[in-house]
């Protein structure tokens, strides 16, 4: 069958589209069908971008809403009480998310992570987990299905998520000191409730739990050693993330960045560490083990030690656009295609064509003086 390719249209801002296919979108899709391209990609073929990076990981933002107002992600002065979040009709439905995820899996994705905003705010998100857990790769393997959360609803949701097929969770926690944590989440939310969520996740079998701490110099860097002390020997993996210039609203400056090398030095001075590297070349975290056998810590150093060359991640936004970089300024619209009745093969070819054209390496370019404005907000495509 001589199938033609539907290109994904690129956009530079989170613009809204019609909730269902209308005459204009159907016409656009029909016109796109007339655009010739190379032969469709076989699911078993190797799909790589312009820098030779394969597609292996998909992060799906299921909502743009969050009940925290973390200063490095959704600062209250930008996301205040009058902020207009997306209406439900503009969100991808669970069926649409699953259908798109199936195409990504056919193209090489092996790991799917649900993000937000705060994904546990999406009503009945465990239903989506169950749908995604049923996906299989071309060779019949299950995908690894994980979720990143601020932990606020985790204690009540952990068991249902595990029963639905979720494999693991990552929980954001930026301090053990309650005053510091409440100031950073700017929602007066206590540390104790997040710790209860972590305990519930572990008890439900969503382990090993990964705990992410964003480190901002002068704000919470005094919490590095207390966090390490608390999670040593717990079976959980604590990871420290350099404060990044995601989006345009978090007031990022280089002097707010505490390099990961200094984080490791502070921990090592109290609890000696030995480097063990990455779990795999595409993993964002460099890992260290405690020399006394009390577990591991990791650092994610996208500012001072860019790892763009090994990035295998695509991101599907809440409104159905594909982004190829956390620091992207534009995405590729697939919602208009799925709502204009594109078939699975056309969706798959569109996703593959966009990935083949990918050349994103923002963190490396930043280090070369190539920082830019106009980046999509992290709350819109997940961390």
C-alpha cells in the first residue's frame, strides 16, 4: 500500500485548537495527505534523529494544573488565582493519549512516564494507567510505566495506581525543613504529608521510589545533607537536580545554580561516596553509592554537565503537542491530526518524521552561550 505522510505542524506557543475536528482541520489534514514523503517507517526499523539518538522514552503531561506553586516551576505571580488553565475539551482524552502512546511504542519507546502539572489531579488517572499498562512493544514486552508527582495525593492513590499497573513513582521533595518546604511550594503544604505519600507508595509496591530535590543556591541548599541523611538506608534513591532555566517565569540566573559537583562534595564530606555512573547511557542521573552500603544518590546536571548527546526523550503535552526537548520553544501538533481522523499509520509516520528532523541540544548550546527566551513552561510538558 502506497501510504502518504501527514506532517506534524509546528507551533511556537501553547495555542488552543478546536476540541473536535471541524471543516478547517479536516481540510488541513486532507491537504497534508497530498504531501509526498519517504516510505513509511516499519515498527521494527531503527528510528534516530539527526544526531543519531533513538526514540526510547515518552513523557506524557496529563494536566496543566497543579496544587503547588513552586517558585522554580509555577510561580504564583504568573500562575495566580486568575490564571486561565486549559478547559477539559482541550485536553487529550485517555483514549487519545493511549492511541498516541501506542504509536510511540511501535516506533521504539520502552518507557512511559506520566507527568503534569500534578498528574494525580487528573480525575481517574488510574484508568489511564490501566490503559497504558496494556501496551506492548513489537516484540511483546510490556513498557515500563512510571509517574512523577509532588506527593500531595499519593497516600490515597498509591494502591489504586499499583493495582492499575503502574511500576514506580518519583516524588518531588525539595526540603525536610517544613518552613523551607512550605516556602518553596508556596501552598503551605507540609513535609509530613509528602513523606506519608512516599511510605504509601513503597508499601503498595511502587518501588524503588525516587525522590527528586531541585537545589537552588541560597534557598534550600542547606537541606542537601539533611535530605541525604534522611533517605540513607531507606531503599529510596534521592536525586539532586540543578536549578534549570525551564520556561520564562522562574527568574533563573546562573548564580542560583549549585553545581552537582558541589552537592556531591557536601554529601561525601559526611557520608563517603563512590561513583557508579548512569543506569544506562540515556539516563539523566549520574549515580553514586554510599561506601558503607547504605544506598545510592544521584545528580541531574543539565546546566553544568549537559547530557543532550544521549537524550532519547519525547514529550507529549497536555493539549497534544510533541516536544523533543524540555527547553523547546515549539512543539508539533498531533491533536489536530487525531481529531481529523488520521489513521494509526499516518499518526505513526508523522511522529517518526518529526523525530527524524530533531536536532535539539539546548543544554549544550546554553553552555556555548546559546541560551534563548520563549521556552515552553515546564508545568505544560512535565519535568
